[in-house]
C-alpha cells in the first residue's frame, strides 16, 4: 500500500469515527427522533439495574399492573448499559457509548471487508460513503439496537465471503452463528440468512439439501433467535407488552397493493439515507461490471429489499427511515463497484464514452453522493435537535414529576392504535415514563374516554398527565374538572390530575 493510500484510509476512518462519536455525551433529553425506542431502552436498562440483571427478563415502565416483562429483541444495549450503571452510576449518557462503540467498530470492519473484495479506489469510496452515511451517523449515538445489528451483519457477510474462498465446516458455522447473532440484535438481519442460503446453493446446487454440514450450520444459526423470540413472545401473550413485534402489523397484504404507495416510501428513504440520488447512477454503473466476490453484495442488497417488501406496512412509513440502515452496507459496496467500473472503463460505454470521460462522470457522481450524505446528515441532526413538541413535553414531565410519589402509577396518553386501514399499530409512547422515572399506564388515542380512565383507576393508575387540548377536543373538560382533583398545571398545555381524589372546590 502506498503512502498516499494509507493517508486516504486514515482520513476516511478518522472522519467517520469522529462523526459517530461527536454527540456521544449528549444527555437524554428532547433531542431525539426515534423517541419511543430510545425511551424504552432507557427504561429497560434502568430496570435491569434496579430489579435484576437477568437478560431474559427485559422490563418496561408502561407496564400497568403487570411485572413489565416485554417482548423485544435480545436487549444487548440496555443490558450492557445496566452493567455500566453498576460501575459508574446511573447516567443515560452511558447508554450512548454502546451503540457508538459498535458503530465505530463496524466502520473499521467494513473498511477491511471492502479492501478485501474491491479494488483500492472502489474500496476507499465505498468506505467513505459508509463513513459519511447520514443514518449511520445518526444511529451511532441513538440508544437503539441497529448499530449492534449492523456490526454482526457486516461480520456475517465477511464470514460468508470467507467461506466462499475456503468451504470448510468451521467457516460455515462461524457465518451461520454471526447471522444468528445479527437476528438476535434485531430481526431485519434475517435477510443475511437468505444471503448465506444463496451462497451455499450457488456453490453446491441441490446437493446442499442432503449435506448434513449445511443442516447443522442452519440449525446452529437459527435456533438461538428462534428460541429467544419464542421465549419473549410469552410476554406479549401473558401481559400484552411488546416493543412493536406482535402489536404492530408489519407484513404486506393485498389491501396495500392498490395503489402500492409503500414502494414509493421505500424508494424515498432508500434514496435519502442509504444510496442518494447520485448514488443510484453509480449502482447503475455497477450493473455493467463484474468484480468477483463483490458480486455477492447484489445478493445482500436484494435480500434486504425482500425484507422491505415483506415488511411493507412498516418499512415504507414516514417514521421508519432508520429501518433502511439495513441496506447501507451492501449499497455502499455496490457504490464502490460502480466507481471501480467507471474508473476501469465499462465495456458497454467504451465505444461511446472515452475512459477519461467515464472517470470524470465517476468523480462527479462520487462528489454528488458524498455531498448529498453530508447535507442529509445536517438535516437529520437539525430535526433531532429542534423539536419544540418534545421540548414542551419533557419540560412539563420533569416539572410535574415532583408531585408524583416515586411509587405512584402515572397515566399517560399514547399514540394511535390503528392505521388508516384499520390495522393494529404499537401505540405505547414511553417518553414521559423515562423522563419522570415513574411506572404506570398508557392508553391509545382511540380509547380515550372517562370509562377508560375509570378502568385504569380501578387497576391502580392514579396520576393522570392530561394534555389540555385532548381533553377539550373530546368535550370532557367540565366532566374531568368535576370528577378529579387537579394537582398542577404546566404552561397551560399539560395538567396533572389525581384520579383517586375528587376536587376539593371549584376548578379554574
């Protein structure tokens, strides 16, 4: 490797690592986008520390009168965070260190992988795109499982490529175990199972169906995630608690095929956070070249799109942009393939576009892709850091917390229980529970009524954080004032009521 290449690698990896770590000390406040998931993980980590470190029993605070056990992916981030709590004391910023460490490690692992399967220039550009990718930078300090999933996904793909070179049982087992680990971190990584199956079938043909080594590897990889999700599904069936696995309709159906707006949603997010508009042209260029082991990247990218289509009710939604982190590693590899093809000269363009012109086009597309990523990163961070609604909610939650005893059960409004097609969606909104450090009940928007409040009161819920506009829209302001004692008011937007105590006098 030349000195110039070493400097280029150093600059790319340093910029990528700094971009991932720069916000790691940010406190857990209103500056969050995926507020529901990060708030859940804050609660789960806190409850591991306080209620027991058994990783088999993740617990949330919006538990109602249940023990709080919740259906979720293997809670690696909150469990490791609870370990840090026990060493350094409780501080939500510690939870950001874990995804950040996995994200930086994934960057270096991806660079190593790209260098092994792509020519130098293509490998460096693929790594630069990976280093500056907006969704990866955002997720690097988000208290979520995606960074862990991506680390094991890239490791699994590297193991699959290694198995292709030397088809031994140990390498096949390693690849399968890493695929299973990625699925345990989060289920979208199941797309890697298709990649491994494709690689085996392409190598052995139908003979693989009778190969005991293939069957062994399959079971070794799939049994841990199957066992975990079967185990944690009990928490949904017994207690009705889930982080969006069983209480949300993810899968495609005939009812969303006409018109297929989910395709537009998926393409939109893919264009914004995974590929970029200029990047699509580089991927188009990749179609005109063949670069050995990099060809498996097409299988990976295609497998992720299979997942996007199967989970169409989720993957194409406006809030689901972070799901598209799954396609970033294969997309970046394909960007590198496209750059390498343009630099070497695409056969299909050789008679129409001279090599120097192809390289000029390649440089323009490379610059457009990276500048697009920088622009989207800036936009995402601005959206994250400027959210007046969450700022008001957090301010009032902290202000009203002093009126609620530490063991008092709060009652908080959640989101919608059904989408526009009548399909069930996860309505729990845990931010108030995380900020107030209280346990209690969530109710869905569609079920808001005095009967719902009375039912929750009968189960032990007492301190209702009411949104004034919600109560007024329902025409219940006078009845609420007549039935329940108002404890405090915050900025005219939120009011805290005691559901167990009638008002002492006229309410203003």
